[in-house]
């Protein structure tokens, strides 16, 4: 693989958890594989006062105690910078120039904003005022973490603010779900196999499900989560992006703009859910106290930082349609929630029944439709469920599995999502990053739902006991069927269930 060009990666908010838990380990893995440039440095920038050595010690908490880690930590540096203090950006610029001279690094910069979104525009403005946002000879890139806005209006304003100082092709809106190998493999599964793409349409597919379940609750994030909720935290970004990959048309070439153009077309084709239709198409829920494996578990409203009368959803399920030639009339179903039985994310393609009645005995074992399950996490892989005759007399039918697991590829190492996305940004590949127009289209789709929940107190928030699959009402979204209830294990699906 081609190495990126020499550059400096500047991490704003470098004293936070994301840096030491995700970013530094991902960079170390790239370093150990020889995928970072020969002349390279990471400059942490945060309000906390730290020396280079103190930053290295803090950043090394999630690294192994070996010589490779010691060599890698020599690439880490630190400068105390307050995002809102203009004078600190002069110090930042001076430090960058000093590192360039001492380490013989080309003045290419990536700025990673691991900070609250409220300071994104301030950082971008201050970088621009010091001449750090653009260059005719060298690249300047800006990575921003989610949430990208809290509603349509704030997302549009944030795009305007950032694009006042950086060009769209310089802004990388990170969605770590898109860095997962199984998400990227959807493109190959669909467009690299003659057995799938001819069937990937309304003529052969009955419905599509996307599930992202978490077994944990809000933990220590109650204060943040109570102002966010499942719709903003997961569905508007991660899960709609997955839908984009599932539903998109084949791009002309495997390039960032070609792929992202097709995803935007999907979002533009989403049939709007009007405010007065929200009760029909969207179910929200909130986990309540229960007992799981003999242990008492708090309800959401009992969590630290959560309002005792909170109506924030910890579960959301939705039915919607994509009004285009390929998907006309095919229902899509999304659900996500906390305190569910297992931690699992997957896409399920439900194929239509065969048109003949011979083996379509509804209600008996083996009568389920064919399913293609694309598992995002854990036990990443692909599962195809189809019918076979049970050995013996007669024509008894049973469902059998054909599966592939990435873990079976013993010689292949699965990179972490941040590892893949950081390397892509270093190489200038924005394929797996969200584009501004796609973000706005996704917000346009969910905004009427947010409005209805805010202004119509009669829309219920259904309770569901922690450790269950959400409110029973969500089952009513699927006519003549039910959700697939996945287990942690993809192997031996249907034989046993690991939670």
C-alpha cells in the first residue's frame, strides 16, 4: 500500500478520552504496519497544560509496553492551546514550523477536531486567520467528529461556518461505522457478484431491515444523552449511511465523489414522513428498570444526569420507503436502542416468497423467506439462509445456513474503523466520509420527526424493560412479518444464541 505524504496531524482536544482510547492506538497500528510517512508527527493541542513527555505517558495508556510503542511515542508532541484563545494559535503555528524544521516534515496538515461541536467554527476561523487553512502547494484537511449538528438548521449553519474557511474537499466528516470492513464489503457483495445484483430490487426483495443494538445503557453519558437521544445519536448518521450503501445505484468508478453522489441520490429519494404521520411510521421507547441475569438494572430515568421526567428516546424503530425505480414499494425498517439483549449491528435483506405454493406452508418451521444477513459487528461476516429438504421420507423443509466470517481469513488482519479512516484521510480519500449535502439530506428526513416529538406531547414514549428487544409496539410496524432477533454469534445462527 502506498504511504501517505509527509505531514503533521494536529489533534484538538488531545487530552480527552477519544485520543488515548481510539486515535493513538489506531495511529500506533498504522506505525507498526509501516503505513505512516517517514517524516511525520502528531501534535496534541488542548487546554490542559502538559509537556511532551506527559502527553506521551498519557497517550501510552492504551499501548503495549514494548519497543515499538516507545519508538512510536517519539512522534508525539504537545502544545497547550485553548480553542477560543486567538493568541494560542500563534503558538500553534510557531510549534508547527519548529517541528517541520527539526523533523524535516513537509508543511502538510491534518486538523482533527476531537472537541465539542460548539467550537468547530471557532477553531476553523482561528486556523484560517493564521493562514493554516489553505495552501496552494500543500494539503490542509479538517476532520470533524459527530454530531454534525443537532437538527437541520444547525447542520446547515455548521456547513456554512466550516465552508467559510475550508473548501468542501478539505472537510472530512467522520462516521466510524463507515470505517468497518463489513460496511465497505457491501459494495463488493453487491456489485462484484452476478448472483446478488440482479436480485437487488423491488422485484425480488420483500423488505430490508437495519438493526443496531447495544446491550449497555447510557452509563456515565446521561447528561449528554438526555439532550440527544437515539434518533440523533445513531439513526440520523450511522444507520442512514448504512441504508445509503445498501440502496445506492452502482457508481461509475470506485472513487469518493462517484460513491457519495449515489448515496446523496438515495437520501433525496427518501419518502418524507410528515409530522402527522409520525405515530404511524415511527416508534420510540425508553428502557425501564428490570432484572438481568439476577442483577437489578436501573431504568433510564434513574441514570445519573437524566431528568426524572425525561421523554428522550433510548430506542427508535422506523418504517420508510425509498421512492425510486429500484426500491419503489419496498419497506425499509431501522431500529436502534440501548439496553437490548445483545450488542449487534446488521443489515438483513428479506427476499420474496417463491411464486409457487408447493413449499410455501406459512407458519411451519422452514417456511421463512430467504435472508441475506450482512453482519457489521460483532462476528463480522455474511450469512445466507435458504431452504433444503430434511433427510427422510416426504418433503419436509428446513432452513439452513451458508456463512462467511472475516475471522476465517487467518492471514488477514481486520483494521479498526479509526485506523482505516485516518489512513484514508492521510491519503486524501474521502470515500468513507460523509459529504455536507448528504448530512443535510439526512437531517431533512428526520427533522419532521423531531418536530412532532417536540410539539406534540400526545405522541407516546413506550417503556420497555432493560434487556428486552424494545417496545412491543415496534413489531406492529412490520405487516405480515416480524423483526429478526439477532444474537451475538453469526455462526450456528438458529442453533444457539449467544448474548
